C-alpha cells in the first residue's frame, strides 16, 4: 500500500550534507518522552563506556546538552545548529543517529532514513507507541 511505501523509504532530501570529521555518529537526548524509561538509561551508559563520546556530536539545545553531560558525567562535543535546515544537513551527513523520541530523532530516522537507534518512552506498550514504524528496517528501538 502507499502507507507502507511511505514508511519504508525516506521522504526528505537534503542538499549539502555536513559530515563531521571523526564524528560519524550524531546523538540527541532530552528530558521529554522519557515517561516510564530510566532517566539514567544503562544502554546510553554502555555506549559511552565503549567510547561513544569520542565518535559523536550532540545536537540540541544547550540546556539539553548540559543535562546529558551532567547526567552521564561525560563530555560530548556540542554541535550547535542554527535552524532545522542546518540540523537536517548534519543529520544527513551522519552514519548513525542515536536519540530519544524528538525532532532530531524523527528527522534522522523517518524523514532522512538514516540508520537510527531510538529510545522509546516506556509508559506505552511497544505496539501502541506513536513512534514505532514497523516497516523501517533502518530503525531499532531501545
């Protein structure tokens, strides 16, 4: 069906992707949409312990970046974007996006079709979560 086709392929194209040398991963996480999920998520901690901070940049508001660093007691480069077009160029240039349900998460995983790991809120069943796109093989959830 057309609905399934729309869910299977990217629908946003972005000219002039921005690739950040040595930083193929873009991350974003904020306090929204964490309902029922652990604020200090062990999956994030595992990735950070494996060297994620040395391979990524954080996109999002300065307060979100500060919250993330304080929560996980880490330092992650903050890549400031001026607007949604700038953000889309950074997301288009990444090899992997990791984040929670958010504007960057939607843009990367659904709009641009980037390989993504999306942290879901846990106060809703998996099948009822509005962010689940079962036909998107580029997205996995945690």
